[in-house]
């Protein structure tokens, strides 16, 4: 069956691979699925955001859904508002960290988490079969703009940290929201905590003139410079819809997401002994080391934020992480939330009273190498079967693709991408050369298998 939803909602380039008629049909399918309910609608800064949001709104109303339009908002603020407010579901128009030409549609369930795969399937079948339920003229849904959600959301985040202790520290924090909606929440949080706030790439601009919407170690130079120039205690960078956070220490050095996650996990387990942490299999061993050292329980999942959220709900786990800068803190809401992550790091910085660089230096250090091998979608399953039969030695985990652990603590993961015709290959080791060698070895193995399968086909 054809798919509409990818790993995180529906993604497309409007006018290229997805037309406005398709957007309307998505709105009709979602409205038909939910029935005469109340939807909270929001969007990030992307240039096509208003067009897509208004089309989705029209379609929803024609199926009887009443639309409450929050306008520009972060994904986690919208998710929190759906959960805590008087709404039945939510729709966020965003392509998250994807390049500027992309946009997308995320559907949020009444619990604030993106809808599970089973519900996506129903919406997909309504979409592809065109079985839309239109209501009569006197049952058409209403439309209302709604304000003040961001302020309520920031107040909710603040409940989970020691406000007075952080206020006393008078920290200086630089923020890089990628010219998108993260500027609406994180600076407000920081000001509420008596921080001195500096921003870069902070005017709202859907062309993303400052940097790519995905915060990476190689595109945060402006933020690092700002941290150093201002003598700031830390910096934080968000992606296009504000659910990821990548942190920069006071020396201007950016740290990848699983290092900040390891720090948050360490602090959480010290305060909550025996706690359960949920993380995708691609997570750094540094997190597992920390969990073992502090006596917690680590549950690995397939890659994908919805899976992390849903696993947390199922297990009643309070903390989930993703290597890309995703922190899921269930006492607030079990979804990836860049502003909540910032609040947790501020709390740690205050409680431990040490510079962020020193806190990062105390964590186990590993080197990671990431690469990919092209692989036709229809061969992905056969490739995995062949790969698993070929692997000798090492402990093998098959939660998502094949992850092989070695006795020196290094590992290599080969995983079929859910969105692209490729196999992703990750490796991690204490030595960069070892990680590189593991990746090369796995890539060679995958290429052999793929070419022999292709020659047979
Ligand atoms: Mg995002």
C-alpha cells in the first residue's frame, strides 16, 4: 500500500512533489478521520506555511472540524497545548529540520503525541480512496485565531526546574533559533529565569538566511562566536520547529545531542535512582555507560521520535532521548522539546555549579562515524536477512536493522532508512580509526550483498 506519512508526519515540496490539491485532500482525510471535533492548528516560519495552513483549515472545516489557529508556534508548544487545552487533536505545519523548500504536516493526538502508525494508516486509506465526509452548510466548522498559548507553555516548562536558584545565578545564554519559531519560546523562558539573553539568527525568516534548519556541529559557528564574545555561560540552537536543542559550552564548543542527553540522564538518575531511560538503538554508548554507572534501566527502541514517545507512555518512563538533540521529559510532556531541554540544562548548570565544558568533560568519550550505502527500497528486507546470516562474532541486536556489539565496547549499526533508498551505517568506538574501520567494513559487506541480490534479480 502507498504511504503518505514518513518517520515524522508528511513531508513534501509544495508545487513539486505535492500540489495544493493534495494538501486539501490531506486536510479532508484528517477531518473525516477525526469527525466533528476541535483542532489546534499551528506552523513554523516556512514560506509555504500560511498557504498550507489555510488550505488544511478550509478542508477541516468542510468536514465539520472547528479550527483554532495558533499561527506561529513551536511543535512542542502546540503539542503541550493540545494535551492541556480543550482540543481533540492538533496539526503542525512544519518540515522540522529539513531544508527551506520542504514543508510538512504532523498530526497530534489528544495526548499531545503524534498519532500512532495505526491511525496514520486509516488516514492514508481515506486519502487514497478519496472517501471524504463533507458536512452540510449549517454544520461547517468554525475558525478562530487563538493567542497566549506560548506564554502558558513556558509557564508549564518552568514548573519542572528550580526557578529561584536559577534566577540567582544570573546566567548569560545565547540562543540560535534558526530564524524560526524557537525564538518565541526559549528567550521567553530564559528571561523568566533572570538570564541575560542574546540571540543570533533570531528574526523570523522562512528563507532561513542564517543557517540550515538542522542544528549541527558544523553550522553553529555564529552561535559559538556569540557565546565567546558575550562571555556567555552557554548557547543553545534549535531546529526549524523548536523540538531539538544542541548546546554550546562557555568555551564556544558545540556538543552533539547524545552528549547533552548523557548529561541530562546522569543528573536524572542521580535524583531518580533506578529510573528507566528510553532511547533509539543508534544512541551513543556514553548514554548506556552513564545508565549503568548510576543504576538505571535503558530500553532501546527503533529509530523515530514517535516510537520513543509511545514507548515511554507504555512503560511509564519519565525520560527519553535521541542523539540528534531530542529530549523527552514526561513530567512535562513525553515529546521532543527543545525549550524543556534548555530548562533542564540550566537546572543542572545551577545545581552543579560548574561550567558546562567541565560537565561535558566528565562524560565517557566515544567517537562516532556515520555514512550510508544506496539500496533500492524493495531489496531492504532481503539485504537485512543476508546481512544477519553473514555476521559472525559479537552480540547482535535486531531492534532496527542490525547492530553488532564488540567486546571492546565498540558497535556498528546498519539500518534501512524509512524515508530514503539507503542503508544508514553508524559506528562508535573509543578510537576514531576503529569507528572508521567498522563503518568501512560494514559498507563493503552491504555493497557485496546488494550487488549480488541485484545480479540475481
Ligand atoms: Mg524538529
